[in-house]
């Protein structure tokens, strides 16, 4: 027997304020340590007991009290037409989001909430910014129940008889893609990053007082080699070559290790399942995320690769959906796979990869020539400036080097940038350094715009821009007649059936 929807205001889990207090305390650890080092460095231990310890206790107590008040003053209401959140300690605010505006409901577990079995429930509207709502934190079971409840209210339009008894049964999910630990580590090797080098450099600069010499003074390093390392310094150019190789190898190892760690934290346990609500993605080692991407809301696909990974056949697949405008939304369905593994996922979305018989088109040669000439003109201006400053010996370098670069770049773009239009889909290939393929459903595009600058009007070409909720899709340098033909074809597909009707009918069908 179904029960009436409970519209009474509710609070998040009582342990929420404990989680927030622990999070705030973790942010205070570093300042407290710095303050302690500064006081102890002066040698006055009495100041620690008299001033520092009471100050730390007062700050910690204030943070715990504030976290409790924030939890106490936050309530949420699951109404018949919208979900409402009221919050604020000193100044109150109330936010309400109708169910028809909610595009996705995702669950996220960060390390500390995960210890308590709590999740953060995010309601994504697709508008991004302050229009999204997040409830932190709820028990995992309550988060699942609330997600299913909101989906039922949004898709089925039930408003009076939706409760715990008549929610949809547990989903029978089918795994369509998963990443083993070996695959995650392999992915991390391609996610080479030197960001950690900059971080280590910053930390070394902050704590250089702990070292017996100035870390950024090369003379100090040379003096350090005067002791046990004197034999290496005496090798001259050979020592320099060895030092360069060691430094390069160290940076390479640090970058690879950083890429593996970052990738493992984000992608560990990656599973993509086909459920009755769409594609369900779960991943993360410390922060576990659970996101369902409704198939009927997908507007386009993006298949991409990189300069190195494409040599080994690795690609990624991202979905562009109605919720992709949200800054926190990440609809990466397949982050690292071979094309034969991506094909089944593409089929699940209802899209199709371009067939052998599709007719590809390139940008007009005039568009590429104009790009080359504009780049060359910019380099020539730099050369003139160098000549006027008395550096005539360098004046020829920008046109020669820039001309070679722009010429090669425009040729490769003309060679690899392609576009095509099929009966129900658009295809755009872009890039030669890190190529990507975009596939868009003609009936789900939101707008079509022909853009022409003064040079394009003079030369007879145009750019065609297609409106997507979470990204850009463009065909550049299209002949004007072809641009109008593409525009009319896409508008005809968009007008055949109202987009909202397409979404709702497919939602019911799912």
C-alpha cells in the first residue's frame, strides 16, 4: 500500500555537524603548525601555554559550534512540485527548484563522510552556479531513496501517492564497461603531470629555513659538491651531462607517479552500468561518486584522444547532456579504452559512429589561406618592431619561424578537420595534435547560427555554430551555400518534434 508524500521539513543527518567540524579542523592543522613553529623558534615556551593553546582551543570550539548551528538551521522539504532548502545562521535563505528543472541527481562520498556512511546528494539543474542544490549529508540509504523519489516525481509526474512503498524496485544493472586496477595504472601513466614539481618547489621555498643552504642559490649547490661529491664535480662536462640526465629522469618519474596517483584517486573501481534509469557511473578511491546519466537527455558524444595515447589506440568518451552546464557535472562515460570497447557504450546511448559511406567535407581552402596570412601578418608586425628597436639581426626570425608554423598548422587542420551531416546526426572531426570526434543528434540541438566576420563575407565562407547545453559544436570555414543547406536541414529536424516532447516520451519509455 502506498503512502502519501511526506512534505514536512527535514534535517540532514545529525552526524553532519561532526563531519563539517572535522573538515574545518583539518583546514586549521597547517596554520596551527606554522604558528607553533614560529613561537617555538623564538624559544619562549611559556607563550605556547599562555597564549597559543587557549587561542587554538577557542578557534576549534568556535568551529565546532558554528558547524552545529549550520546543521541545526538547515532543513529541506520534498514537496509535490519542487524541493526546497532553507539555510543560514544569521541570515536565512530559501531556495526552491521545481522537479522539471532537475536534470541529474548524483551521490558523492568524500573520505570523512564515507567513514560515517554518509553521502552528499546533488541536484543538478543544468544551469550551473547557484541554481544547483546539494544536501550534505544524508545516510547512504536515504540518499538512494531520495534520488529515486525525485526521479519518480520528475519523470512520472506523481505528486500525491509517491512514498517508500511504491518507489521503483532495485535496479538490475548490467556492466557495460569497467576499469581494472591494471587499466587504471596504465591510464595514469598517460596522465603525465609536472604540477607536483611546482608544489614541491613552493614547499621547498616555504621551508628552506630547515636546510643548511639556500636552495635556489646555485653557488650553494656547488659548495655542497665540494665534500663527498667533489669527485663528481671534477668530472667537468661529463658531470653536467649526468646531472642533466638525472634531473630529467627525476622529473619524469615524479610526473608519472603524480599522474598514476591522481588517476587512481579519481578512477579507482570505475564501473559503467546500464540501468533502467540510464547509464550509472561509479568511481573513486577516497571520494566515491555515484552518477546516473539518463540516456534520453544526451545531446551529443565526444570521442577524444591525445598525441601519445592515440599511438596505442586509447580513447575517451564523454556525454554532452542537459546537465552539462553545471560546473560540477562530469559526464565522462569511458575515460580510457580501445575503440572496440567504446562502440558498445555508444550503441547504448542511441547514437551511431560514422559509417564508411558517409560523405566528409573540409573547410574551404580560402579559410585556411586566410588563417595563414593573418598569422604571417602578426609575425611580420613583430619583425618590424624588432627592426625599429635596432635588432635587425632578429627581424627575419619571426616571419620565417612563424610562417613555417602557421603554414604547417593550417595545412594539417585542413587535412584533419572534417565535418559531415547524416539523416539524424552531425559529425565534426577536429584537431591533428589531439584529435576528437563530436557526434550530435540533429533533433536535440537547441539552435543553429551562421557566423560571418568581414573577411568571411568577402571570401564567401562562414562558421556554423550549434547550440548545446554543455558545450560547443562548430563547423568552421564552410562554403556559404553549404552552411545554409546545413542550417535548413538541422532546423527541419528540430521542428519535426518539440524537444520537450522527445525528452518526456523517452523518459516514460525508459
